[in-house]
C-alpha cells in the first residue's frame, strides 16, 4: 500500500487528515467535524424527504391548483434547495475523499436520520379534519 492509501485508510484525528486545508489532528477538531456531519445529515434528510417531496407534490403537480400566496414561497424553496444541494455536494465530496472514517460517519448519520424520518411518518396518526383545524 502506498503512502496516499495509508492516509486515506486512517481513522480518527491525525496529521494527514486535512479537510478544506485545515489539519484535523486533535479530538476537538475531529469532534466538530463529526458534529457537523450529524447536523448536516439532519438538514440533508429534511431537504431530501420534506422539501423536495413538497416541491414535487405541491409545485410540480400540474393537476393541482396553486394559490397566489404560495408562488413566492415556492420560488424561495426552489432556490434554497438548489443552492443547498450544490453546497452540500461540495462539502460532502471533500469530507468523503479526506479519510475512510468520514465515509462511515456520513453513512451512519444518514441511516440514522432516514430511520428517524421514516419512523416519524409511519408513527404519525392521521387526525380528523375538524381536529386538525382547531
């Protein structure tokens, strides 16, 4: 195995772990990155499972009538999801290519958030219309 492969297959903070030009050689810096991965996974799940689903079902469904009040919000959501998607992709790629444990952290945080979101929707009880309006 060459030196570059050994750097990639390392775990935890070390002098060869560089993310966006910053050396991650202490547990405090490493903890910040792990915390970021979990928070961003929450945002990514909301983006993927809530906002994109809303766009598909509420905005892009040509069989539904759209209220005038929704148009400005629809553009805002559309622009924000596009910007977030690109920013997330760029950060995600940099993290994934820095070290193998970053891949494992991202996968585990995404799995956790997918589980939590799916469980929420499966556990949600449909309320009668009168109860929902109160």
